[in-house]
């Protein structure tokens, strides 16, 4: 049995299977994976892009202008 649970920030995958035993055991595992999609993620990426481009322009303006 495999079950996939999708959320807004991550996906959880559960897998289980019976174990042949006298005790009626089961083996299972769980995996979590972040989802890199959504409005919040896009806003953070835009903000970081704006910050990095501003820092680059300041660097170019200060160091390139002074050396030339």
C-alpha cells in the first residue's frame, strides 16, 4: 500500500507492506519532500533577486567607477 499526501509546503509518501511472520507484523516507511512551488516561494525568490541585483549595481558603481 502506498499513500501520497500533498500539502501546500510538502508532499508526504507513506508505504507499508505486511511481513510474513507469526506475529502479524508490517513494515512501513515515510518520506517527506518539500514542494518548491507556491506564492510565498515566488515572493521570496523575487525579493532575493531584487536584493542581489541591487548589491551588484552598488558594487559596480563603487568599485568600477573608482578604478576607471
